C-alpha cells in the first residue's frame, strides 16, 4: 500500500482518530520492511493519525520448499522482526506488537538456519 492510500484508509476507518481503534499489521518480508515501512510510518505521523503497529513476520516470509511445501525461514522471520524494531526506533515510533504462530504438532512450516540472534 502506498503511504497516501494508508492515510486515506485510516481517516475513513477512524474518522475521529480514536486511540486503540486501528491496528496496522505489516507482512512485508525481511527484504522489504526497511524499504517500505519508514514511508508508511512517516505518512501517518505527518497526518497525526494514531495506530498500533504490529509485525507479522511469519506470513511475510513464506517460500516454497524444494519438496513443494510452503515453509518459512526462521532467519528471515528473525530478520523481519529486527528490522521492524529498528525502523520504529529510527522513526521515533512505537512498535506495538509481533504476531507469531506456534503449534505442538509435527509440521514442516518453519525451518532454522543456525547463527545470529535477535
């Protein structure tokens, strides 16, 4: 979404700019978040619009594994979370949350490559 479109949508959905009314969930992928998120944050700040920012790094990093199943790289998820936090710090904005999914089931949805910490 373009910054101007987001501003217009927020004004429509929350015409009185009530605190706690809107949550913006980002699903940008580790490679895009540092490019796209700053402009969105700046646009809403410039318009004095109040939102809660939440990162959904699982859905933003879906790839197809060689076996054909959809999967996510744990390192990409960690990278997107780190970038989400860094961008908010750089923009003097508040990161309101992170959406993660977990299961006790034996699934092949997320794989880990060793190395690095959040």
